[in-house]
């Protein structure tokens, strides 16, 4: 699909492809476990209507977002999206068997390369890593990071320690050496061996759990800043996926103000925290906050310098995904063009529209029932 003369690129920075059968990509000794338990225990927080849109089931069968040709037709072609950054069916929880989770990460990466990245150049991949095993994560980045169409490293926002700590630095070094951003994605908060998803414990309701996911993004960003990660790795870029947007100004106001009085507690920092964010951190738009008055969102976008820091994402095929046709329509056209694709194109090295492709036609339309995949979703 050609972007067309004069039309800016549109890049969806968060599309969840489904991988219904990982067993061919797993070592034989892990296949039975995967078939029986998948990733194991879930978060315990459930949307009673499911997390996947009922209209995204491929007409020829399979779970939502399991057919790359249907996804191209149903989502990218429908909304004139040039590229989709694939973020996989799940992120990895904190488990008690790192060897198993390492194997699952490798299987996801191989299944994505075989079943998606080879189908269309409009798909760009993420290297899923088990950040709880940094040595194995580095090995996976070295194994997959140079693959064509791979554009970032993907890890869960749920980590054993705040992600600015030194134990994670080898992951950032390996990613930065390859020019790959590191994306932090929610979904495993409170799952497996993770701490409670909020500082005051476990919520009772899915509504609470889902609405409070930005807390993890805030804590991880503060850790990255205060631990001096961006001084240690000046070429590193971090993407906060599905963590919200409106909290960023107030957090940076507090950090900047307190840094001026407490800079001797972080002597490795050379600039205000907000300056590091402007250079090193990007956020995805979904789920965008929806204040009662549209101008309030415009004010928030101005506060976060959205033309520089924010990237459009749909979160397809999840229940709360955002429609690109109606998103940011009141925003200045130049800023909107940056949000919808310009910033992501720079970050991911997308120099222009994808080349024309000859793919078999695929009919649109989904089925009524939703199949729940194995894994953790927000």
C-alpha cells in the first residue's frame, strides 16, 4: 500500500498479533507444559465481556488477530495505516522457572518471524524478552535484534526491581548497541510472582486494576530517570506502551522541582528529568484519556509536547482500542501528523511508505464468538 503523494505516514505502535500454537517453536521438553498450562496463573482480574473485540475474528477461523492477511485488510487497509508494530499476544509474568519463560520468549519471537514478518513489510516486530533473566534477555536480543523488520525490544512493565536498577543495564546496553528502543508494556501487574499492582495492595475489581495501570509506568519512568539510565546509555530510547498520558506533566513537574533541591542525591544527572524525557522517552496514545471537555485533552497534549513524545497506537484487537479516524481531530494538523506517524517513523527507522506488495485478497468481517488466548492482557 502506498502512502500516497504528500500524505504523511501513519504508524500504529501497538498491535497485538495472536500466535495460537507455539508448540512447533518450543523445545520438546516444554511442549506438554505449554499445552497444559500456558503461562500459568493469570492476574485474577477479568473483564466479564472479554478483552478482545468480537468483530476481529478472522472469517476463516482462529482467534482474533491470528491471520496476518485479515489483519492487513481489517485494520491497516481500513484505516490507511502504513506500518504496524507488533507487540505480541502477551508479556511475560514474573515466574519461578526462568528457563521456561526464556523458552516461551524465544518461541514467540520465532513464531512472529515465521508467521508475520515474512508475510508483509508493513509488519514490524518486537523482540520479547524475559527481563527477569537479564543474561538470557541479552542473548535473545543478540539472536533476534538484527532480524529484518525487528524494531524494538519488548519487556513487561512488571519487574522484580524498579527497572532503572543495574541488573537491567545489560538489556539496555544490548538494545542501544543495535539502535533498538526498549518498550515497557503492561498486562502482568499482580500476576505470578509480581508484587501487588498498586502501592496499597491488590484491587478488588478489574475496573480498579485496569484504571491504575499508569501507576507502574510512573514508577518505572521515575526509576529510569533517577538511576541515571539515560546518562549511562545516551543512545537508549524507551517506549511506555499503554500507560496513559495525562499523568506525565504532574510527575515531571514534581521531579524537576525536587531535583533542584535534591540534586546531590542523584549526582549523575546533568539535566532536569523533563529534559531526559523529551529526548529519550516516547509514549503510545492508547488508551487516551477522555476528559469531559475536548480542550482539556488539547491542553494535556501541549503539556507533554505531544508532537515530540506521543505516538499513535490502536491496541488492536483489544476492547478499548482507539479509532485512528476520530483520534486527535482537534489537534493542530502538524502535531497530529507527528503523533500519527512522524515520531514513530523516526524512532523505528521507517524512511518512507512500504513498497507495494502483491498479497492474496482477504475478505473482511468477523464472527460473533471470542476465543481467549493464553497469556496476560490489559
